[in-house]
C-alpha cells in the first residue's frame, strides 16, 4: 500500500505519522543546537576583497558577487542548491 493509499484509507493514522515525524525532527534539532559550542560556529568567514571605498563605506567583492547572482537568479534557487 502506497502512502497516498494509506492516507486515503486512514487519514487519522497518516496525521499521527506526520506529527510523530515532526516531533522526532524537532527533538533532533534541539539536540544538535544544545550540543553545538560557540567556538564551532563561524560567522562572516566568506572571503571578501575590497573593490571600492569612500570614507567609512566599503564595497566588498562578496557583496557585488551576491548582487550579480541575484540578478541572474532572483528566485534564489541556485543559492539554495549550494551553487554559489
């Protein structure tokens, strides 16, 4: 019996399975968050090359490249697939 056939035959059981899976995913996420130490998290580590500066305003290559990617793919589908 496929999942869609099972859902049609017993929707309450299908909902229970979905909620159970969601609970399991939430528990795993909470465990991961509690086990992650501050020194394991890196923020702003992408390479950046300065391309323009005026007073305190600095335009970096990473900003420009992101803007170019967004212009080519405004939906963001390429970025979500890891093709940056």
